[in-house]
């Protein structure tokens, strides 16, 4: 029960949205967060802010791994613990990051829904990469070669797969929202 009402508190949901850059992932995640409504945790924003904050110390910070995902997990957990739904927007290129999002949600008492955004039309994906407008100050957009050569493990578990080459941003968000049931 909530301390201010007699109604039982509903279980929050963590929607972990992953996929390669320029597939439409952030556009779908942002719209979904607005429509639910839910907190929106974007790893690109976190990592870019950390990079700006580090300034001239970036090369000597001693981190084995960049802290963006770790910060994102903790921010998402805080939101879930106070009962907010969370849409987490990140590439999620490897099983370890996917597992960490799942663990974050479960530890915070949330339902977890995993989504992979893809663009199966290679020419359309490449066009998006090349024409992409960066919406975060200081974010360096990756090249087509960087995207196609990056580490990206195949998903090996249940998830919702959204192909933005066949669905609009609105249709994509609606499919995920319908899966959440809200």
C-alpha cells in the first residue's frame, strides 16, 4: 500500500530498448516514454555529460569501462523504486549490458520488458546514419563503418523486435505500449 492512499501500488515496468545507432531507437524510446508516461534514461546523454565533465582528464581517468551504463542502471533503479516506469535507451550491444538492465529491473521490483530496435533495410539504415542530426551537445555520431564493425552480440532470449524500416515511430511505440498493457 502507498503511504498516501489505500490503493495497492502497481508494479513498475522497466522497458530496456536496445539496438544499433540510427535504427530509430531513441525516437521510439522517447515517444514511448512520453506516451506512457515514464522516466526516460538515455545512455548517450549520460555518457556525453560525463565526457564534458571530465574535460582534459578523460584520457587518464583510470576507468576500465566507461561509467555511462552503470550510472544509467542506478538512475533507472531509483525511478523504479519510487514506482515510476522507466524507458532505458541504450545500444545494449552485449549480453552483459542486457543482463544488467534485467537485473536492475528485477532488483528494484519491476516487470522487465526487453525490446530490440532494428532497421532491416540496409540502404535505409545507412542513409539514416549519414543524414542523422545529433540532438545532444557534444555527442559524436558514429560512421557507417563504425556501426557495422562494432561488437553487437545476437540476442538469444525473448524480446520484442521492432523493425523501423517497416513501422513508423508511432506504430513502433504503440506496439511496445500494447505489450506493456498500458
